[in-house]
């Protein structure tokens, strides 16, 4: 089944407020019939409020548009995010006075309010959905698209996968990358060799394991799979294996499926803002320069159609390498720009593969542009006509 994805371009034809992105968001919300769907609903707007000195999250003007639409339709909205990001969210413009609704920690002030869902996966037995998420009757999933060091990119799925779980589950999801062995200490008993293996990584991704002496711990987030370490490690002692990098992607798909299962059919819409796309997640507490050109806004009922269109719209964009922090490195230019940035095994499409297998939706989609940018033709200027005449005489 083909899903409809509504698109508002970051480009505009005229210098008019009615053609800016916040105005196009209104048109997307109209196409999604949000106002008609939220009467008497408790509506959670799940977004990332960022923390510390982050300034690239969704601007409050967009959030207020969504809040107002929910209110217009007779719904009761609130914004939710993880506990430590909500603390201080008003410093980044997310306060009731500015966005028009309360901002709550999804798992309560101590991150201890949750509903447990049993589903064994690697090291995880229970998935603890934040209580305020599951208590809501309608979901607006409003994501900011950016790079992500664990999985290539963060979009609508990532916004739900981690942001709707309490901290215990979020930690377990990251730990799933270490469930399958990648270091085999019996093949490298010499501590000096082990030290050289760790020092071979220019990104400090390999360190001594604090809990297990003689073992090396691989920080998946910092590893871009350059494989310098494999040139130093004794044969068979270290693996840079897809299974470790894809585990987090599958965990994100499972987490999202569990979260969406707590809402009745038709009680969720998904929005993605493709501007200020930086290399790292907004949870890092700072903002770098954008590494892709702005694209615009997307909205859909089908989360997979939204994510697939997001990846397709960004696939052929030029990675703005001059904007990258100098500590990052591109060593493989194949695949999606986010994949080039974070390494070939951090394929942003993998989470969609897992999501499709779980029945999260369809990756087939049709894009509907809510305000196509017009191509304006003009008569040549007098100077251009004179130049053309001069060239004609010379030739």
C-alpha cells in the first residue's frame, strides 16, 4: 500500500510569510486532518527539546503551530521528552507561555513512571514505555532530522524509539550492540598488544573494559569502521561485524512498534523537519554547523513512508564537508550522506528494514507538495541584451 507524504519545501517563490515553512506546516496539518481527529483526545506531542547549549532543535514557532491546531480541534495537548532534557527546556524556548501547552517529562520527574511490555531481544526482556506517553490517547510524533553516531541518522523512528522509553530501557537498547562478542581475549593475551590495538583507533572508540579485565570495549558511537584496529589486532581477536552495529537499529524498530501499539489505529501522525541537519543527535547538548542543505517539512500517517521519503530526499544532497568538526573523518564515500559520515555499517535504511518486517507500515509512498515552488521566467535585462548583440556582431 502506498502512503501519502505531504511535503513543504524550505524554498519559496515569493518573499511572503505565507510561503515560509511554518505556513506550509499549517497546510500539512490540514492535509493530515489533524484538527478533525483530536476532539476530546489527550494529545502528546513527542519531540526532542535538546539540552544545554543546543539551538538546532525544532524552533518553538513550529511547535506552537501544532499545539494551536490541536487546541482548534478540541484536543488537550502537551509536549513530552526525556526527563533531563525537559529540565531546562524553557531556556531553549519550550515553555507554556511560548508554545502554548505544558512540557512534561515523559517518565515523570524521577523517570520511574512507566508501563512494562515483555518482548525478549538480546539483552532486553522488558521495554518500559514512559507513562505519560502510554496514558495519552493521540500521538503527534514531531522529529528533527539529523545525523546520529549510533545508527547513521535520527528521524521519526528514533524520536519514538528512545524518547518514549525510560532511561533503563534506553541504556539497554544501546547495550544491545555488545550482546554479540566482538573481542576475543584468548586470541590476544598480551596487555601491551591490547594497548596498541586500543591506541590504533584515532577516535578513541576502543578502550579497556572497566568491568572485565583483559577485554576491550568498542564504543559503537565513535567507531566509523575505518578498520585501522584490525591491522594491529592479532588474527581472530577483534571483529568489526555488522551484527553489533545493526543491533541498535533493530532495537529501535522494536521499541517504536511497542510504543505505537499503545495507540489505537489512526491515533498517530508523524512530522519531520529537515532543516539544520547536524552530524549528531540533539541530545548531545550542543549544535554544530549543518552538514546538509535544508530540505523542508514532511508529514504522514505512515511512519515508514515518512522515513523512506526523508532518506530519499537527502540521498543525493552534497555533504557539506567544510562544515564538519575536524575530529570527524570520512573514509568511505559510498551510500547515503549520513552513512558516509558515520561509517558504512551505520546504514540509515536498516531501521526501515526491521520496521517493515515488524509491520510498522509501508515504505512505498507518494509525495504531495502542499505549495510547489514556481519557476519564474523573466525577460532578459538590458545589459544581457547588449551583451548578446555584441557577441552576435563579433561572431
